[in-house]
C-alpha cells in the first residue's frame, strides 16, 4: 500500500479550489474538509496540519489566508 505524502502547500491549493467551486465555505472549520478527502489520506493531512500549527477547529480561511484576489 502506497502512502501519499501531502505538503501543506498542496493541501492549501486543493482547499482553495473547493472554496472557489463553492463546495465549502471559508468560515467552516478545517475538520469539515475530511468529507472530501479519503480517510487514509486524511490521516496524513492531519499530521501535516499539526506540524504547521493548525488546529482542526480553525477556520478554513485561516488555512488559505494567502489567497490572491484579482481586481474585478
């Protein structure tokens, strides 16, 4: 069985896409993302989040705070 290695940057990009598509809301807690990630990958993501000092109760907007906004 192959374990997928997640970096926080890759995860943040995936979460930004979910927010842009309207699948999740920026104000939801990070743990709500587990519904969209396979369980065996979520374990790795949890470890990476911990390593980067994110709590599962933190808001998604805290995780993706480095968003670039384009002028309309």
